[in-house]
C-alpha cells in the first residue's frame, strides 16, 4: 500500500489526467464543462482508484517528459517505415510473407509501460501483440526471417522500450 503522501499525489495526478482527458473530449472551456469535468474526474478517481492506478506510474521528471516527446517522434517514424514495408509486401506479386509469432522479453517493470509497449507494437503495421505474460510479449509478425537471431527479435521492441523505460520504469 502506498504511503499517505504518495497516495495523495497519485490521486491528484489521476484527477488531473482524467480532467485533461475530459477537456480534450469536450473541446470547450465553458464553466459548466470545467466544473462537471472536475466533479466527474474526482468521482471516478475515488470510486475506481485501484483499477486506474497505472496512470500514476508516469514519471514527471524533465528526462521523462523529454523521453515522451522523443517516443512519439520515434513511434511516428516507425509507423511510416512499417507502412512502407507493408505496402511493398502487398504490391509484390508473390506476396512475400513469412508469418511468425515471436517471444520477446521486456525490461519494463511498470504495468503502464508494458501496456504502452504492447499497444505501440500493435499499432505498427505488420506486427501485433497477441499476449503478455509477465515480462514476456508474444508478437505476431507478418514477415520474420527464420534465421533471425534473438537480438534481431529483441530489436522489435528496443526502440520503444528505451523511451518507455525513462517514462515509466
């Protein structure tokens, strides 16, 4: 159980996160929207704190914030690269696919970090996280060379993992 000061901090971070999400969804800064957002965010936090506590795992340090920006730049670069690879596979008449499910170990310790990693892999064309068991991720790849070494397999997640480790641990 977190210390009382940590719990208060976590509750406040969760309320602020939910409130900012509320504002993004509403797209308005009207007084009634703000008041409703604060009340709803506080209510959700109090009622569902244990189920939402992974939102508080984000580190709010300058290094983590910088890593967050770098993560999104890296993610969009990987998204573009993967789309081009998949387009090449699709337009090639022989449709050169070699599907495989690979098992990769992550260094990430936090639940949110692992969730972000799994979702980043899934959102990148040609790969899909099909299962997570502890530190292991099972990833379906549209093309995976059978001679790929373990290091090549780990390279699937290494870029994402380096930024997420700073952000979440």
